């Protein structure tokens, strides 16, 4: 089960439950492939497991054009919102990168922000960037640059 922590010094923090081991293993194996085989393997994994947030983020990373990337990140973002709500998140509070289980959602949101800016969706780009910093005030994490 997912945990939500309440502290007297700030908003609650939501930590998503871990993905199934077979999904994380499958993604790691797919990422070892190259070219179309990599993208196809991840696409197959996500098609069979449409709530797999890290899979959607990976599909966004490997999209063949900006619109395909945008679509994958957007689905990952919305699936992530669903998972957050199922975990008790009520539209505010922290969802920090420091919790590895939150990284699929945050990666999809960050990818959506980036690609929205690239395709000229300035308002969405700005909303996503603000949302990332509301969810994790220390955004971006060092490993994301």
C-alpha cells in the first residue's frame, strides 16, 4: 500500500507503491535492446500493463517524433494522476523524486513539460514546470540535470 505522511511543518507527502518486479525487470531488459526493438519491447510491456508509469515515460523518451513523445508522456502523466489519487493524494502535497517509486510519474510530467515547450504549447509547458516544483520543491534532481 502507498503511504501518505503528514507533518506539522508542511503538506502531506505521497509515495506511490512500487511497480511489480516483473515490470521493472522487463523495462530494464527492454532498455538493453537497441533501436526499434527497444521501443517495440517497451510498447508491448506498456500495452499489457497500461498503468506502468515508468513504461510510459520510457515510451515518451523513445518516441519517433515530437507528437508521439507528447502523447506517451501525456498518458503517463494522466495515469500517474490516477495512481496518486488512488494513493490518497488530494490534489496537493509533495510527490518527491527522492522516492524512486514516484519517478515514473515525475519523469512523464517532466517529459510532458519539455515536449510541450518544444511543440509550442507554452501554457502547458509553464503549468507542468510549476507543478513539478509544487510536487517537489527541490526540482530538478541532480541526476535529471
